[in-house]
C-alpha cells in the first residue's frame, strides 16, 4: 500500500529500503534499566526524531504522522492499525539523548551504517565552519534578570517544599514575583527596584543556607554574586564598574538557560551558542555531515577543533585534509593535527604588530633566530643571548635585547617604543617552520584552489539554518540544544542520500522558449557560476 500510494517513494521509505534502518534496539541497551515495564522501541523513536527534524515537525505533529502517514508506518515497520504513541514520549527520549555523550553516539551509529554501505570513508577531505545559534530565552535587563531568577527559584521551591516559603513570602513578594517580570523600556525607580530585588535575593539565599539547592536556586546564587555585592551588615548593593564584573564566558544571561552566553563576531551580537558543522567534501562522494559540536557563544572556534578530531577518531572517520577558516587555525592546532596525520588547511593569523604594519619597521621576521646557540640577531647585527622560556607564554619563547645595545642604535624608533630594550617573541623551531611553511603555501595557486572548496560548507550552514530552522533553539540548555543539532545533522544526511539515489523524484526546471531557441542555433546556454557556459 505504501508503494501504491507513493510510487517514487519518500525519504522515510528510502531509509528502510537502502539502509535497513539507521539503528536497531540492541544499540540502545545501555540506555535503559534491565527491570521495569517494557518501553517503546528506542530505534523507532530515534527514527521518528530524525524524520521530525527532517520535516520540521513539532512533537504533536510527529506523533500524528506516525498514526496517520503510511510512509512513516513503512519506515518504522508498523501495522496499518498501529495507534502510535503519545507525543510526550519524544520529549522523554530526547532527555535520554541529552545524557552523557549519547547524542554523539547516535550520530556515530548512523555514520557507521552509512560507512558500511560505502557512502562515507576515512582519510578523505573534510571541512568545518560555525554559525551562531539563538537561545530560547529573551534578552533581560539586570532588574529583569534578578527578578526572574527569584521567581524561578520560588516556583522550584513551591513544587518541592512549599512550607519553606511560609517564613518569607508575604503580600509584597506575591505582588513582585507572582507573574512573569516584563518591564517597559524605562521602568519607574529602576535603581531602587534593583536594590530591593537584590535584597530579596539575599534573603531567599539566606533562607536556603544549609539546604540542598536545586538548579534554579543555584542559578540564583550565581546571578546574585555576579550582579550584587553584600556587606557584613547584610546590606546589598548592585555591582559597579569599580567592583568589576565577571568575564563574558562566565556571565549568566538568563535563569532559564544557565549555559547560554553572549556572543560577538564583528558587528553581530547574540545570546546563545555556536554550532560547528563538519562534512566530507571529496569530489567523488556525497557530502555528508560527520560531526556536529555545540559550544558556548563566548568560546573561540579554535578550542572546538581538538574535540572534533577526537570524535572523528572514535568513529574512524579522521580526514587526511581538513579545511577550516582562520578562526580555527593556530600553529599549535596544526602541529597537534599533524600528529594524527591530518593536514590542517587554513590561513594563519597575520603579524599585527606595529613594526609589521609600519614600513620600514623591524618586525619579528627581520630578526635571525639561531636555535642551536639560543640567540637572536637583529637587522643591525646586534646579538642577544637572553633566551627566556616563560611558562605563562608557552609555547612562545622570548629574547630580550639589553638596553645598552638598543639605546645607541639609530634605528631604535623603527624597532621598539619601549624604554627598555627590544623583546622578540617567537615559536620553537618546529612550530616556527610550520608557521613559515603555511604562510608560504598561501601564495601558491594550488593551495588556494584546495582551500577554495572550504566555502562549500557555508551552503551546509545555510541548509541547517533555513531548511531546518537550526538558528533558533527549540529547547533550553546546552545538552538539549546539542541533541537538536545532532538530529538535524542526521536528517540532512538522510535527505542528501535520498536526493542522490532518487534523482527522478527531483523536479527538473523546464527549458524556456528562449533557451530552446539557443539550443536550436547551437549557441551556449550559461549555467550557474561554478560551472560556466554549457
């Protein structure tokens, strides 16, 4: 009946026909206890979750599709009269996925099945890029932040132990925190209300002292310490610039998502996370997503690269060449990738010192480094042997020229602005050669052509964002957001494989009258810009 109603098949039907399902129940044995009532098939729930993100369905719509759509029943091997399950089961399954590294293992299981089918291979070429993801929270002022943190804690205590609140909550508390806090752009008495909210938070935390704190109570404690300063007399005042604020990578922006952070890239600012997408890009294979990483928005891209390689190594899908942009590259990262026999292809950051920007200035490249004698010679022939290896600047080395050598020099203004002598910072021998080799490779046309294929991953990012709504988080928290991204990655892989193996299902654009005119007269028809003329 599924074949009769869908002669060309659907993506859901293709999964069962060509991959025999992406996983089996035996793959999820460790996720469930041995005793208790038997649950629903985890393999079926995982398949429904992937199809849900493939078609951008809500939990209710996905559960309804299992009950009503014949291609879903075909993919899940269900009888036509099977009633399916309640939509809340999908929420419970995602909660299991969010534990430990189960989401990454789910992607690994799918890639293992695709690797067995010859659709993806190790030691090819892969590329990685990132984009911002918006957390499922609204931007809050300091007054809204502390007020909502108090309200979330009160809700948590009211569910777990309401009697605790009897000694604290009165009519004024009910008025301030009995409903969600939404203030106008210019609220009345903002400074006084902020002090009152800080005093309320301090009183609530004092009441909870010595008790086990829940997630929202712990969030209130951190938000309070980040935004207020208590004194020994019990008075509380808001933090000022003189008191100092925590760095952006630690600062909580919402009591409902304690892991979301402010992110900034150029003029772009957002609250949420970063998603790092890695895919294959060999010329003779289908581009498949091999890894997805979700990190805080305040983290640099380069910090995510080692984790990407670790997971690819576990899946036995390490690339021979890895294409990344300058946000991921560093000399140390290239050296670590080379230990795994990975060639990290991407431009290193240029020298931004004022000596390099000012011509003619004496930049670091103008100095001669003798690693064997542990000394550095300046462009005017002066030699310094003051070779320092400071632990705080590892792996960099530092050589300092004595002031008595620099003061009489006629080129001192072109070399240093320090009252002391010139200090030269450079890398160890192996890393220095690697850095010089990379900057020389960037002038080679073959390297530029190879690196040019990195831009294709931006199309995958666009597919995540626009086709599967990955820009906005469906759920709160880093772990659940990562589950969303992993399921989206598997859905993208399934969609690409189905489109490649079922070209007849794709509608071809008909030839226009003018194009037919050009064909009749054997004139070239321009194609898209990457292919050139026909």
